C-alpha cells in the first residue's frame, strides 16, 4: 500500500531499465546494496525486505512485481513524551524512514517512492547495479499525455457492463481561443441540468459557441456515475479533472478507481500516451 498509494504523486519517480531480469537476493548482492544506502544517507542501520507482489492494471490483468522496501535510520532527533512520573520531557530518538522500489520484469520499469527527489534516481541506480546486475541509464519513463479534443463534440463514452457504470457526464470544459492564449472561457453543466454540455453550449451561445471551432479544450471535469449497489442509498461517483497536457487527479483516487479511470480514459481517446509506464 505504501508504494501504490503514492504512485505517480510527488514522491514517485519511474525509470526505464532492462526487462526480464532476476532480482538478486544473495548475501553478496544485498550487502553491496545496503552498503550503498548506508553511504548515501549516512545511516548506520539499514533494513531491506524483498518480496513478490501483484498490481492490477487498466486492462484487468495483474502486473507481476518485485518490491524492495528500505528502512533506514535517520539522524538523531528528540520529541516530547511523558516519563514514568507523568512529567513532560524531551526524549532523544533516531527516526526510521521508509522508501520502496518495485521492479516489473515484463517491462523493465523501476519505480521509486521516496520523499527526497534527489535520492530516487540514486536508489534506482543502486537497485540496477547491485540487485539486477545491469548499468543504470537514468532514463525516466515518459510522461502521461492527455488530449481533450474528443470532448469538443458529443461523445458516447462506451463502457463495459461488468464495470457497473450507469453514465458519464462532462460537467465542465475550459476552453482557450487559438489566437489569444491569455483568454479562457469555461462551460459548466451540473448534474441537475436537463441537457448535456454540448446542447447547452449550442442553445445558449448559438453562433458564438466555442465548441464549433477556433478553440481548444485545456481542462475538463468528468463524472463517472456507477449503478447503485445492493444496500447502498445511491451509486458512487468518480470525479475526474484532466488538464492539458499532463495533469489529472486520477492519482489521488483509490486503487480501484485508478484502474477504472485509466482504462476508460484510454478507451475514450483522452489518455493517449504509451500504456506501459507513465509519470505525472
């Protein structure tokens, strides 16, 4: 959970490495890996856990991973605590920091979750060199790219029955004129409206409707509405905000919602990057 909950957020980086490699776990490899971590972080104590796990993907299959979790001792610090007599005192301690890496043999991708941006590339280098036995190229995975052009005209949003989606609504479109980059127009159509955003724009704006040409969509807000499950008062809603060219709040949703959202943003032609690996 530590890795997946932080995936593609500020503390995440992905790197391209060789595919179909075995992660070494022998004493010599682990000693070299931990020695590199101790030196990098000036930490006397380092603990490493290595295990296999799976991660769901947008197409419904499971992605096989090897996860390497690192615990390292930080510099001495102190904090407030109550002693045995109930007095508030400062107690010294050494904090433990956690970082995690995954290696996906099928693609060769190394992902690193750590709070320190500068250390993520170095940790991936230690993994590649000491545990995978290959040279690290320091090549980041390509960024996600979103294209909102498909939303300038009515869209049917096809879905699969088994995903339980009732309907998809375009709640908001932010538009920019091609000939004036400093100007914006925002169209908004809430769920209580009796028409969609395209018919609203046509009826309200007529010949001046920006959706008919000369404008590009720079941001869209979608609402994916699910059927109500037995025992629930109402169906849940997955809100998505996509901002050109690389922004989306999908990374802030639950793991299940990320799988659903990624699957359909690709199907609808909104997420148009390579499907293997991404970075926000």
